[in-house]
C-alpha cells in the first residue's frame, strides 16, 4: 500500500522559513520575460517590474517560487503516508491567492499540509495546501498544488474520492431497430446493387482489386464474380 490515506490526509509538513530581496524579484521577473518586448525599456507599465526603485511591483506568481528560490537540491517529497517514486512524479497544477500586494523584500514562514488524496486505481493525485505568513504573523498568500504519481494508489476507493461509474450500454442494433419502426422507409438509403451469394472462404488481399465504375461499360461483366482478376 504505497499511500495510506488515514495517515496522509491532513498531515502537516515541516514549516519552511525563507526570505527574499528585490534582487530576487527582479531576477524572477527577467526570467519569465518581463521587459523583453520592443519598447518595454521606455514603457512605464513594463518598467515597474524591471527597475529596482520604489516603484517596483511584485508579480503574484513570485510567491510560488519564493520559498525555494535559493535552493539547488531537488525536493525530497517526504510526504507522510506516501511512499512514492520521485522519478515518476508529474506536476499536476499550481495556484496562488495573494492577500494583497507582495512586498519587494521580507521574510516569511510557509505552513503546508496534505489536503486531499485522489485514488485513481492505477495512479494517485496528491494535493497540498500552504499558507505563507510574515514574521509578524500577517497572511501574505496561500498556495495549492497537486502532483500525479503513476503506479501509486492505496488499493481502496474510499469516501470523498471523485469516482466515475460506467453508464449502461445499449446495443446499436437495438437503437436502430427502434428508429426504423418510427421512420418511413424513404428515410433510409437504398444500395445500388445487392449480392446474396456467400463468400468462397478464400481471401486474397487486394488481388485484382478494382472498382467496377472505373471499368468501361463494354468490358464490364454483369456480376462482380465474373470480372477477370488478371
């Protein structure tokens, strides 16, 4: 059982203390392409993200990378109740909600917990929620992210997990027979010709395959079986 939902859901992760400066903000802005368009060097709306002065504004998405901005080691993904392989994990989604304009520099603490685990049978989706608060205890932003771990599940479908159950299946022949009884005969297409003989049992793939409508009328036989295959 790689994931134990009783242990994982609601588990608190270690708090993460971090800090950032205006240089970190500018580096992030330049890394995502701020000021790269022609004329941005003279546009006040673009310069507010690329100049280190009192008018510098922080993009809200900076809060996603701020806690790990200076880290170089890969994340350990040591999640309580989750025995997963980091090499198989795929990033699912990421969202952030800010409480107000982010400061250009400061220190904060990120409190994170596992909020949900979706058992997909052959895979699992693990959701985490985090709250960043300043050193004074003021809320700065909240984040929510998910990871997709193939070949990982709890082995059980438990309450609270979204499930999709197969709908009833109706044979196409039954549906068509019902429609035919309601529609007139003229509503259905009639074939140009019919052949009621049975197959000889011998199959030759594309041997002499030729459409009859491409054969001159004088050379065409009255029946397809009479056409020479040479």
